[in-house]
C-alpha cells in the first residue's frame, strides 16, 4: 500500500507503485488529493500510473476512517509518500 498526498513525495510514491507492479508485486495507491491538484513530477507520475493496472483509491480532501481501515486490512506494508 502506498499512501500519497499531493507534494513531490507523491510523485515518488506513484513511480514506486509502477516499478513494484512491473516486478509482479501487488500494490495499491491511496491518494489524499484531487488529481487536478497535482503539479510537476507528481502530476506526471500520476498520469503514467493511471495507464497501468495498479488500483488507485482517490480520497481527495475527505477522510473516511471506515474505508481507510478496510483498505489497510491485511496490508503487509505501507509507504508514506
């Protein structure tokens, strides 16, 4: 699981998700930003990630504790990006 905001680290998280997926490692991305708020490398890497088969959950600016618990259930690792 890779949790991303909207800053530069988010771009690193999106790129990491892509590379893990290419290596056959199951990965999912959670993003706490609306895609149109992304800038620079974050926006570029998100655009590329959307063309992959990596599941993306967009929370935008909302916080849903129940859904987050459901998404994180069974995760072996979490990356904060």
